[in-house]
């Protein structure tokens, strides 16, 4: 009888939901940033907070461009950083807080323009008080930023052969289509695992590209999830919403 109750207790632990987490979403309003503040507020309100997660929304450029007021303080006890920002270079203290979060082994979930979150344009002059991180895409996300394909849309999304991951649980990948540009991200880091591939239709000249992958970063093995999905059309998809929610759960696993 004792062994029965022990087994039952272990089963209960396995199926119990993960504890509520402190999630910081770093975003910016930009004509080329795919309505990130709106879609992230909706994601927080409809998907994250109902699960008990505490969500702090940090919107950049308020009041000053590149500045993310409240970010340093918010990251001190954050469990997860969600990044949906484009070509912004936070002041040194704020960038140091981002680096410290990752160095502590805490996870990051990058959405679409996180691919060039801290990447200056060629020959762009950056104020000395700001901190670009041009290597972030390669070093942390584990991909590249080499342009995008706008032909053959909407591109088709599929799962690489043999890939099984809880991030795809309940996600009907056949219903996901990329309606805006397909990011060119190859080659991925050797330790990155692609879980979704985007393939352009007739007219596309770009080879299939990963549109979602996982890896770990640094000595602390911070869990990293990135997807180049995230355009407004993508975010209206229940399957993309489920993908992101599953990715949040995956990144928060110890």
C-alpha cells in the first residue's frame, strides 16, 4: 500500500503545473516591428496572466529612444525575458542587466525582430552612452541575420524529420503559414535544434530556413527559444499562440 501511495505522489508531482513565473517582456513600437506592443499586451493578458504568471511589460523609447525605463529593476528577479525589439541599443546599465540575466542561466524567448534586436545598421553611428550587441544573434540566439525573402508567400511551415518536442504539443503546424518575409538565419549554431522549417512557395529563391529553434547559452546553460514568426497575421493564429505558450513553459523548466 505504501508503494501505491508513493507512486501516486510521484505521478501528482509530474502532472502538476509549473509554478507561476515572473516574466519580463521587452518590446518597442516601431513601424517595422510588427505591432509588437499590441500583440505582446494581448499575449500577456489572454495567455500568460490567466496561468498566474506575473508579467511586466517594458516598452522602449519612452521617453527617450533606446531607453527601456524600468528594465534594470524588472530583470533583478525575472525568471524569463521575452524579447521583441528591433535595432535598439539600451544604455550600459540596462544592457548589463540583460547580460547578467543570461549569465545567471536564466532563459530568453526571442520573437521575430529579436533576430536583430541590438544590431546596428552598417556604418550606423552609435552614441557612446548606448550599448549595441551586434554578436547577440550569433552568440545567444544561435542564428544569423543575412536578410529575408519576400517572394513565394505565404511560406509553408513544417516539422523537421524526427523532431519531437513538447513545444509542439497541441500545435497544428499545417495551419501555420508565414504571411510576411522569411528570415534568412542559416547557418545555425551546432547545438541549436530546429523545430520548425519555413519553405517559400513558387517564386522563392531562398532555401528552406529554420523559423523556430532551441538551444542553451553560456556556462549557466540558459534556455533559449527563438522564432521568426511574430507578424500580426502570425499572432492571430491559435497555433502560433500555443507554440509561444509552450515555448514559455519549456524555457522555464529547470
